[in-house]
C-alpha cells in the first residue's frame, strides 16, 4: 500500500545532489549565540599572549623540536599526496569502466539489431536477434524478437515509462557520484534503492495504462526466472 514512489525518488536524487553541493557550503556553527571559531579564539588568546611575553631562547632542545615538527609536516604532506593519488586513480578507473560499458552496450545493440523503428516522443525501438532482456537507455528501447512477438505491448509500455520519467538521467547522476565517492559503500546501497524505486514507479505507471495486474505479474516472473522455471 506504500505508493510514494515519486517522493522516494525525489529524496534519493536530492541526497545525491546534496552530496555534491554541501562540501562547498560553509556552515557557521553557533554555541550560545557565539560562533565556535570566535569562542576558540577567545579561549586561546590569553595563552598565546602569555607565551609571546616569554623570551625566546635558541637552544639545542628547541632545534630538535623544530626539526621533528618539520619532519612530521613532510610525512603528513607525503601521506596526503598518496591518498589524493589513490583517490584520483579510483575516480579514473570507475569512470573508464562505466564509459566502456556504455560503448560495449551500444556496439552490441547495433551489431545484433534486426530492425529499428522510430516511434512517438522521439523513441527508437531496436529489435535484437539475441536472447537479451528488454531495456531502455535515454531514447532507445531494446527488445529481442521473441519478446516483441509475444509481449510487445506490456514491455514497450514499461520501457517507455522509464524514458518518459527520465530515469536514465538519474543513472547518469548516480554514476557520476559513485565515481567521485567510489570508496563510500553507502552510495552503492543508495544506487540499489534508486533503481528499485524506478521499477516500482514504472510498475505503477504500467498498471495505470490499463494493463491487467495479474498478466503483468506473470510477465515479470517470466522475465526474472525464465519461461521453464515459471
């Protein structure tokens, strides 16, 4: 009975967008009407003043301490460089893999295409010779010959729903965020939730087009577990 699919999708996409925007926002924390930075300065000022009044003496112990601080700073910078390098490598690898997957998918679709048809709303339908699951990307729908001959209406309505709702753009945003935050396990969990909400949203769209719920459920089972298992 939970049908807040569009709201759930909006929340998930908003989380992705906020994760990109919030690092550039400066939030001024307040404590009893005083900012944390001002409070810290007021607490440290007396100690800084008393320390400045003491005469500075150059002794061997001070030289040793300054040398140790310089070494620690060098090690910290080197460690930061290593982390930055690993992060950039991860971003490049994830983006490269995603782009390569898109290129392979496009090549596979055109290579095994029996025919294509330009439909309404600028949507192009590709009938494929191989046994592949129906799917859509941007303004393209891919369906194999057997499914087109037996379940064309239900499948095309389903995939057109994905296109009309703009789900491909959600995936583009998701892939971009996953590339930037490849180390974050929560972004992958959010991606699974977003894809699930997409399917729930399209199921609701398909049923509102007048299709029988029982026939649609049977079709989903066949697509999931196969004809013989079903």
